[in-house]
C-alpha cells in the first residue's frame, strides 16, 4: 500500500536510481544494495556542499548501522531516501532513514556516525552551530 505521508517525517529526502545490476536472482534488489541507497541519503545529508555538517579537518565514520528490511525494491524505478536526526551527542549523530519505492516503505535504518579528527583519528566534538542545525532536523 502506498502512502505519501511519510515525507512529512523526514526533513531531508533524496533519491537513487534502481539499476538492473542491483537485482539478484529473485528479481528484486539485493539486500546488500539497501546499504548503498542509505549511503546516498546519509552522504548528501552530512556532506551537502551548501550546508556541510562536518568541521574543517574532520570527517564522519560509521560506528553502527542497523537495517530493518520490510519489503522488496524492484527494477526499473527509483528509491526515495528519507533522512532525519534522532539524537545528537558530543561528537556523534544518530541518523534515522527510510527507503521508499512508489511511496511504499521497503526498509528503515538507524546509523550512528562519529565526527573524528582527520589527523589523529580520534573523536572530535561537534560545533555549537552544527548541533543547532542538527537539532532542527530531528524527526517526530
């Protein structure tokens, strides 16, 4: 059942094209590719050139990724990726995402990323400005 109301729950929505190569012998998108779609949404969210979430000299690394598969995704088509903030820590962000095809939810995910110093590879605190922007992108 399709339901377009999901968009209201995600402050950021982007998409990815479903490629034939994404499919497996069952004719649907392989579950491993779901992580690639989630990456598209996460990277556009964290590294948006207009409003990047990282500080100079830092980068984000994933410390946890939980994916809940709910339905199939099929080729041809596109998958829409909703992204929102669940929690903001000192140097970490918990991101919630949903994957949708034709307004039908195919998966949800929770990812924890930590900002690290690019040279020392140790965690680096988020700036107050970044924290404020992240707080504004929290979901319901």
